[in-house]
C-alpha cells in the first residue's frame, strides 16, 4: 500500500518535469539501480568463491586424514598413546571402586605428567581449536 502510494507520488513528480529533465532523472535512477545490482552481483560472486575455497580446503584436509588413516602405522599412532592410559585409568578406577587386590602401581614420574597431557590433548584441546579457528576465520574477512 505504501509502496504503491510512493510510486504514484514519484510518477506525479516525474510526470510534472519537462521531458529532458525527466529523461535524465530516469536515466540516473536506471544507472544507480544497475550499479547497485553490479555491487550485489560482485558481492554474491565473492561469497560464492569464498564458500568454494572453504569447501576445497575441507576436502583437502579430509583427503589428507583419509590418506593418513589408510595406512595402519599412521592410523595407530594416537590410539597407541591413548589406549594404555585408558586401560591403566580403568584399572585404577576398578581397583578403587571394587577393592580388588590388584595393587595397580602409580605411573613413574615423567609418565604421570605425560598421561595428563595426553588426556588433555585428546579431550580438551578440540573445543579451543574450534574457537581459535572461528576467531581467525572471522579476522580474515
């Protein structure tokens, strides 16, 4: 309703102008709309290229992970560090809860610290990595 009224007012205004002025005014409006359309089109193209680059980057990262995980040696590196700690931790918990006579020994001095770092690396760093990645992506734009 308001848009229709606005169009009538602009039509009345342009209709009241002399022919040459009305043509120049309409040409100006047309060129302005064309420039805005060009900017919007360029913005859409930049956004599309950014998305294509992001998809290509993720695909490349996925291909690297798949290639590394395809070979049993590289696929077993992280589990080889994590599973002994998981088994030891499970034995400590089971021995403590059910009072078995296992007498699970404490880890030696450097290994107990490493075990903490491995568990932290496995479970705590991923959220921080996602936050940092999001922060740096927002800074690149």
